[in-house]
C-alpha cells in the first residue's frame, strides 16, 4: 500500500474556519504540521539506520550536533561524569559504550538546548497569549532561567527572588486550615534523594496527599504484585533476560517506549529462544531490529527478528488470553507431569486448587470470545510457555490502564506460578517502568498510601509523628481541587495539567487552587493553567553539574530491576540562577516549617548526608553510601526473587477472579490512548510517528478497515468521537481524522495527551484508581462537512458530582 495523503490542508484549514466563525480553539499539542498528513506502513527494522537518521536530524534541528554527540558517550555510564538517561527505566548494561537509544538521545538533547526562556520572554507575552500557543512551542522556547511569579494585575509572570518565592509558599501553607488542603505531586524524574526529602517535607507538614505519575501509569501492577508475591517490583534482572528460554512481551511498544529492550530480544532470538509479543497492534519492535551499537549489523544492514509469535487480543482481552494459557497448561498437566511444577506449587503457593477449579470451569468459548484470539493461537502461545524451562513475562501500559488491570496482572502471575517461574534464574515477572525513576520515587517514600512499617521508621529516625491516614492520589486530588478543598498544589517536575484525564475538568479544577507551584526545567501547559497565584521554580537538569557547599554532588536513581546507581551531570547549568531539586525542596520546607528540627540546609550541603538518613529509614538501603559507589551500584533486596513471599500466608497467592466482560457493545469501540514515537510523555518533538508510518498528523484515530467501512469512513475523513463515561456523561471531539491501521475489530487508538479530553474524571479503575486511558467506551462516526482537525470539546455532562 502506497502513501495515503490529504492535500486539502487538513489541520490548519479547519482551525482557520473555526477561528473565522468565532469558535474557541483548543491549543494544538504538537508543532504546526510541515506538510499534508501522510500514512505509509513502516517496513524497515526497528532502530538501525532509521533511528540514526532521526537522531541526526533532531540534533541538527536543536543545534546540538557536536555537544549532543559527545554526550551520548556519557549517558548511562558509571564513570565520574556519567549521567543516567532521564528517559525510561530500563537497566544499564555493564561495559557497553553506547547504552542508549533514539528517544533517550532526543530526551537529553531537548534538555541540553541552548535556547532560554528569560524574564524578557515573559515580559513580552501575557499568560492569556501563551495559552493560545501549542505545547510544543511552549517547551521549544528553551530552559527556564530564574524563578517567576504570576502577577494577576498584568497577566504576566515576573521575576521573584528565591527566598521570596519560598516565603510565598511557606505563608500559603501555614495559612491552611488543615494540612490536607495541600497536595504534592511528582513525576518519575526526581532522583532518590529529592524524592525522600519531598515526601519527608509533605509528611512533616502533616499530609499524605502525595499523588505521582504512577497513579496514572503503573499502579495496577504494583497492587497486583504486592497481593500475589508481597512485592511491587520485578523479580528479574538483566542476567535473567540473558538466560531465559522464552519471553512474553505484553502491551509494550518496545521500539518506542523501551528501545533498549530490543538488544536482549535480538540476542535471545539469535540464541534460538522464543519471543511472543501480545498487543492489539503489531508494533515495529515486535518484528525485527538492527541494534545501532552492533557495528557489523549496521554496516551490512542485517536485521534480527524480535518475535516468533505475535498475538493480537482485543483491548482489555489480556486476562482472558492468560486464562487460556493457564487452561491449556493445566489440561496438558493431566497427562504430562512436567507441564506444571507441582513441587513449587505445593511448597510455595496458596490457593492453587481453587484456581485449578476456576480455570476448568472457564470454557474455551468464553476465553476466545473475551480475548478476541482464536483458540489455535492461544494454544501456540501456551505450547511455547510449556516447552520453555524458564520464562519471563513483561508488561507495560497496554496491560496497566484498564478497568480490570489488577486482576489481569494477577492472572499473569498465576501463569508464572504454574511452572515455578518465580524465584529462579531466567524466569520471573518484569513490569516495564516507563519513566526514569518512577520506581525509585515510590521506594523512597512518594506515595499517598504509605505502609505502617515505613512510617514507624520515619518517625523513629526523623523525630516527628507522620500522618497515618491515606492521602489523595491523582484522581482524588483533581476531585478535591474541583470541590475547592485543595488550596496549595506543588508539582515537582512533570506536566500535571496536560497529563491528567478529563482535560476540561482538570483545567477548571487547577484554576480553583489558591497557589500552584511547579518545579521545572522548561515552560509547559501546567504553568499556563495555574492557580490564582502561581510560582515557576526552575531547577537543574539531569545533565548539569550540581555543586553545593560540600563540592560536586551526585544523585541516585533506581531502574526497573531495582538496581540503584549514581548519576552525575557534567554540563554547566543553563543559568546561574538555577537550584538543584534538593535545594528547592529544602528551601520550601524551611519556609513552611521554620521551627523544624530537620537539618534541611545541612542535607543540601552534601547529599551523602541525605543518603545516610535514607539508609536508616528505607528497607534495602542499609550502608547506602558505600554500596551505591560499587560498580553498577547495588540491587535492593528482593525477597520474592529468593522465594520469600511477604504475603499474609507467607506464600505466593493465586488469585481467583472471574473473567470480566470486555466485549464492546454493538456499535461501540474501545479506544486506547498512547504515545507517538516522536514523543516522551507529554513532550512532543514532531507531528511524526515513524514506526506507525504517520507524518504531519497527531489529531487522528487509528481504526480497523472493516470498522471504518461499517461507518462509511474514508481515509483521513474527519470524525466525531463520543466517549461514554461511567457516570453517564459524554465527551465529544469533532474533527480527528480516521486513519486505517492494522487493529482488531472493535479496537481504536490515538495519541495522548490530545485524547485525554475524552477521559471523564469518573473513568478510573475501581481496582487501581488509575484513569482508563486504554479502555474508553466510544462511538465514532463521520463529521459532516468538515475537512480537518478537531474542534472544541463539547461536554454534555460535568464530572462525577455534576
């Protein structure tokens, strides 16, 4: 199939028509398209020369060719000036000179830009004017250079001194009627030391309102694994990946979201091991790859397959698929004593017999119907699992962001338990963490639901009585803002406004807050959608030198396999007025807690002091400063890896949940949001999505060809997408272009954050409290008489309480 293009002008013509008619415009997230939309299937290997070309073009556009190229050799290296990639949480590889990927380089170069957002810029532009800018252009102005405060009289951000900024926050917090009127959010970008200080500050201020990005992304996996195994973390490391006989990759677009995963996948395939990808879309990472640091393969254009089998369940059909793998395994076990590990089941698990009866009572017809996968394909996957002595199952947001994700992930653990694939080399559960230190944030205290043991140690070591009540998560914080119950909101990195569900609801809620405070490196939508008063506090980036009274400092991060290692920036700061994240937190804390006995300023002088305190509070961080300086750092003790299960029974727990009905109603589709390849979280570099063959377009909806024909839709025809929320309300987007894509019937997909407008604040999982970003109940039809991009959000209902 050749290029499919729309030459009418699409996006911009539609926006011009609406502007001429006086209709409001939602700011575009991505940059202004450089040409007409185009869709052409990608047929090349993942990574390889396509990635090399994309990186070169990006560095040229960002004017960082020389410096950016040199920095590549310092990324994810453990020498004195090596820094941890601020992108994904894939573990580092020892002795690999280029342990990096295309998106990591883009992410780092985006931070290293020579552009600056100065006081002169803010003097030229009101916030009202900036609210009409697209999000790409806001970030593209470059690095923030000094603290700014919003002046409502002039509608401008104006400079403010650091101490005055701290005092503004301190005065606002001390004026609260109770400490739960504040909420403290963080993304996965913070280092461990900052995460610990930040959570300490919030708790010393008297609240567990500590939402984080995991509330939107990985909460389901953490809850499921803690219930099943007594841990929320992976039970594998890179050595296990090297020695696995089979790897099942579920709901992960590896080529874009975890590109360094392609290296072990290619190595496993060349070693004759089996690889199964389970995803509604067959993504580029599930086909073949050329690893860029494989010089011979690059020189000879020799690609390596990355999959033996691709299975495409319906959206939210993964639980039924895993139930099918379990059913086949247990049926084979009736005649083959090696199909299950009976010794492991008897010695280390609880609830197996009840699970066996549940599986037997689940019919193949129901499994096929709910999964959307033919029985022969399920049996083929199950045979790969049965024949592999050691198997790893890894999963990502394509599994986490559904209504029944906790049950689904527990079903994954059930399957692993059947063959004893927990607690031995080459086998285990491997949740894929998508952000640099989202796991470390949680380990170091950032959570709205802290465990009693952690709070007890915190009280003993730090000398105060922390709050014991469960705090607000992301959804709870937004609802409390909307009610007027949150007066102060702090966003420690990230882009809370744009990442949140129910965009209109979130924007209105944020504007009700008395004071919003964001610690950031670049301007983003959250600075524009602010409270009645607002602070922008610019911080050092991961690549920049952090020099305190005790000398140059290093921070630590935790990767997805629980390895903790050091990171040290080596570039000069973007501005002499930047502070490190620990210094900013300490300044905020001292202003809000003038009588605090915590030595905030002393901690900031030398981060070893923070780590010494962390070693006394955090399980697994004993002797922190010595161990983190070992080659590659240290691995936090993982009891489940040693078959020690910290569950109430002391055993790994089988779950017994019935299969949910996930088949969409007649005329409905299940819509999932995702990132494009040229995007990292809410940061959009271009309007292209190379691996899905898209250029110059983000306001689209991918659909199955038959689903399009059934609705009378042609390629690039504008649509009306209506989301039907749990609370009975509807949200409609008019103008997203239909794009034919290889998806199962009943499944549609498009990009976040544009489609976040469709996710009601009531659309969250009762199991994980995560927004249902992969399971929206929608109808899609032709938009009559339109030729381009989306119109304004049309809401026929309010939030949960409306």
